[in-house]
C-alpha cells in the first residue's frame, strides 16, 4: 500500500513538472528553462531531479528510490519525494531559514546570517538535502508556517512554527514573531525517564543593517518565553570592511539562558566571537583568523520540564575553546600552491588539536591536483591523508581520484574513475567509486559503487 501511494505521488509530481513547464512556456511568460537528471547507483538506488526556472519562478523536485539488500538480492524500498516552489510572494515546500529567521534558529552560527539581506524569513532549499518544510506568503511582510523534516523526508508534526514578519526599507529593518507548540511526551517505566508536558514557546526578534561603499554592519536581538519553561535571549552582530588590499570580517553572538530554537535545537554556543583579516594581491593571498567559543552547560534533563525542575537545575560549568587559523595561497607561472592550518586550544579537559592542509596545482600538468591533510590531538598524530585528482575536460571527459589515509589502526585507501559524454543539451556519465575509505587488508571489491547519471536541459 505504501509503495503504491509513493509511486502515485512520484508520478503526479513528474506530471506537475510537465504542467508547470507548459504554463511557463505559454505566451506572456519569460522563456523557461528545464533541467532533468536521473541517476542510479549500486548503493543508493535510483534518484531523480527536475528544475524549472522562468523569471523569478523556480520549481524543484527530487525523488529517492533507495535499495534494500535482503538475502543477497537487491530490492527496491519505498520511494521518497520532495519538492519546492518559489514565485513572487510565495515559497512552498522544502525551505531553509534565512536572514533574521536563521538567527532565531541558530543564533550562534559560524556562518554569516545577517549581512546577506533576506526580506522573507525562508528561501527554498534543495529538496534532496533540505531539513525544513513549510509555506511562506509575502515579500516585505507576510505569514509563514514551517516544521522540520526528519530522516527519510518524514515531516515532524510535533512542533510546527507559525508566525509573521515585517521587513521595511529594503530589509534594512526586520521584525518577526512566531510561536511553537511542542506535543507532550509520555515517560518510560523508570524514575529517570520522566514525561514532558505540552510546551508553548513564543519568539520575538528584530534586526537592523547599514552599509557604505567599503563597509557593512548588521545586528539582531531575540527573546523567547516558554510555558512552562525558562525565558531566554540572544543577540548577534556581524561586520565587514575593505581597506585597500585588506578586508576584515567578524561576527559575535551571545545567549542569555538556555536557548531553545523553534525546531528544538539546543546546541548554540553561549558565546561565539570570530575575527578574520584577508590580504590579496595579484599572485598572493593570505588569511589569519581567530574564533572563541564558550558552550555553557547546565544539568537540565530537558528544558520542557516543569518550572520547578528548571529552577532546581545546577550549573555544571562551561567548555571554552580558542581556534587560530591561517592560510597562504600563491599563484604564478609554475602553478598554484595553498597551505592552511588550524590550531585549537581547548579547555575543560578537552584535547588540543592541530590541522594542516596543502594543495598544489602544477602549471606544467594542469590536469593534476595534489593535496594532503594532517591532524593531531595533544601532540599525537591521528591522521594523515594524501590525495590526487586527475581531470581531463572536453566533450568526452574523464577524471581519476586516488587517496591514502594513515591512521594508528592501519592504512586506508579510496579511489574512483568516471567518464562523461557532454554534447550540447544532454550528458551521460558512468563511474566506479570506493564506498568511502577502505582498509587495505579487506576484500576491497565488495566496497565499490557503480553509478550511472543522465542529464538533459531545455532550452
């Protein structure tokens, strides 16, 4: 029954692709473009992607039909499909938080959130990898509903988020408010496995940004209240500037209380600060950076417990980490060379770490790339990788990859070869790849993946 329903859903989705293409191709619309890709693999089964773009409209569809292995026979599992649609004032399907909404979900994110202006709180995301599903109506203001997707594209209906936003002045100012209601959970048989009551959370947030010719800055603040539960707040600032050949970037965020995102995520650091300086000229570029993290922890069984349980929680300290980064890249008549390093100075009985990566692209062999990666903890080497890639481009192209990994337990290897035929509007490729890193003393041919991929585009 599930298989037949999934097949019908996939068939109807592909019909919708053709229907939308017919609409977009009608008079009065911008010329649409259609891209379709179908791939099959001995490990992942069958998957397909389709995308239609016409002006501001964007429709994407993805289907996965994984394999099941039973008694050495390959059986097809139930297919899983997802889609998204973006048009003027509308976003539907798989999405990801953007701008101020991304700050509310992950206030301590390591990536810039506020400097890239997004009037709407969500933007569509690749259906293959998306983690959220929802509906957003409006551009500078509007309403939305969103929830997360679990493994297997299963929709989590326990804690959907509902809200509204307002972003005047070309998104230089943004306001939003949302609420979530988390379903109650029953406890287990043991005294330690307590149940969780139904929890209502309310969020409010605002952001402001400004920019000049050589600089930009953005800041945001948010607060949340839980019933039952504790209140929490968060703030963040991001800035960039250019001074001749130098560019500077940085961000900092801080949390007050134990921040609980609308999707239930509790892993944002209590304090996150990052600064980076980049220098570039014609044949040379260099970057140095520093990041500080403080992830305070509390002995709280779950922040959805009763108010008394939260008040009785005892702080257990914090875990602080400093990370220093540096990179240097040169490019000349002989080719390209890049080296980057990371030094992690951890506290609270955590190991210190060192990372060193290199990359070389010789001009005499433009089809060759050589790279290495070394990792150490507390002064002891834990991993060393040597990687090589050879690529020959053209209408008929080929690429070969090979790698060796040295770890205390032994030597691992991986590799692959792929060939592609690329005429004007379609392409076909076949590949044989190792399924990750393989121990040299294993029966390696059992860990190979065979794949075929077909792509076409119109016009």
